[in-house]
């Protein structure tokens, strides 16, 4: 029988068994410790990465589940919008939450500038050069033409209201005074009721007659005739353009046969207004000068200066037999208002936006004062009373007279423009 082979080195076998036993024991004892250490290290690295993401503003709404910051767009360790890519910790697994945050293109979103709806303030759209498009651009502190036009329109509305009140007063005055005198006399003789009736009839009748008949009476007194558009195309074309600019209905254009360059306007309101021009004005002035004169007269129409002018002349005509023509003419000047021609010059210049035009026209009319023609034109009894209705009220006046303090004097107005 053969003998079983024996270990040639019984000591080595014993040492090997002992080593294996110690290894298994160490494995059972050290395995849990090593696993806990690895997990602890992974958690520490994950905490660092999570803290870094929070500091960089990538933890939207504070939700970080399983290493995935969904609202902050950090899925599987990748911050897409913030352009941060996370790298795994000791195990290299992005889902473990560990790793460092590195900037892909410009780093994470700055704090406080989150998306709309994520709790942060909304970003304003910007142009390519970085300018904010949601804010209004700064406005100039200067006063432009539009602002000046609005201011001029407000002044014209206020002047129109004041002129209507003045015209009503002027129209009532003659009838009220006449009715009061007659009514008082009748009351003294015992006819108080009749006197009261006479007072009312005189006041109302005088008002209606002056209000409705005054403009036509002025036109007849100066000998005005309707202007034919085909005979004076330049004149009518300028009137049409200026009316469109000033927002006025087109007035009736009348012509006075006189070599003296002059113009005026009368009428109860812009719808019934009449623009009167002499033949000498159209023939002697250039286009820009004529435009300035017409704008001046249209300003009178818009301000209701024409309403006051007509009733002032009609009322002064009733007083002329008692006061004389010169004093009655001065009365007209006070009723229409001192300085009204100077004020209309200023407004007309702002309408045409070419002050040299009106300045040159005034200078031409001032130099034409000694033309020797009859002025004011016409043979009517009220014609001499219309002097202060014309744009050049000094036409026909003695040359070299005093001009101090009279802003309606054509020479004063022309000199004022020369100073600008």
C-alpha cells in the first residue's frame, strides 16, 4: 500500500492557515469601517459641492434632491444654464452629489438675478450695447416748437374768451344807456311800465343790431369787394395753407382797390370772418412778406379780435356826432385793446416760423406811409374809424409824429424786430 504524501513543510502550512484566518478576521472587522469611511468621505465631498452650488446661486427654490438641482438646472451634477459641470468625488459618480463646480462659460448666474418665477427679480431686456430698453429715455429740458405751439394756443383760447365778454359788453352798452335814459323819462311822467318796456327793447335791439350788422357795416364803409381766386391765386393759396396750419376755417377774402399796402379782418367768429387785403399789399410784398401779414390777420380771427373790432367801430360811429371823428377813432383804439397789433406780430411769427418775413413786411409798409393815397379807404362815415383795425394803422398819418409808448405803431414794431 502506498503511503499518503506528507507536507514537506508542516510549519509553512500552519503559518498559511494562521495568515488566512487573520485576513478573514481583519476583513470582517475592517470592511464595515472602510465602507463607512468611504461613505463619509463621499458625503463630505457632496456637501462641499452642494455648498458651492448654493453660493453660486444654482440652488433654485432650495430644492436639491439626489444631487439633482432641477429648478437650478443642475441635473446629474450638470448646471446647464449656470454652465457648471460637477465631477464626482471618490467614487467618480455624479449622482453621489460630490465634485467641484467649474465654470464652462462665464461661471454661474450672479446672485439676485434669477429667472422670472424663480423668486428672483426679473431681468430687463437690454439692447446689444447693454442699454436697458424698459426705461424711458431721458427727455430734453428744452422747450421745442410743439411746446411753444401749445402755449400759444392756450393764450389764444384765453384771449378769445376775454374778447367775447368784451364784445357783449360793448354791444349792450349803447342800448342799455339809451333805454335807461328813455325809460327814466317815461317813469318820471308816470309811465313806469312803458319805460321798463322801452328799456328792455332798446337794450336787446341794440345788442342784436351791433352783434349781427357790425361786420358788414365795416366792409361797406371801406369799399371792399369779394376777391376772385382766379385773379389772385397766390393770395388764396397762402390763405388756404395758413388756415390748415392754424386749424381755422377758410375766411372770405375781400379786396380793396388802394395802392397802400395794408390788411385787416372782421367777423363775429372764425366761421363768418372776412379777410380784407388791399391791392397794393399783394402787388408790393414778396411771398414770405405776404405770408407773414396774412398769418397776422388770421391770428386776429382765431382770437376773436375781429368780433371786438367790428362792434367797436359800430358803437364808436354812434358817438362820432357827439365826440368828433378823431376822438371816436381813439375810442376804437381803446376798445380793441392797446398793443393788439404787436401781440399778433409775435404770434404770427411763431406760426410761419420765419420772423424775418413779418419784420420785412412791417418795414415795407412803414416806408410806404407817404404814398399820398387817401387813407383810410372808402367813403363811408365809419371808414375813418377803422384806422386801428388795419395791420398798419399809421398809414396816412403825418410822418414824424410821436411814437413813444405806442406798441401798435408800425415803426415801433418794425424797430422791435430789427433788434432781434
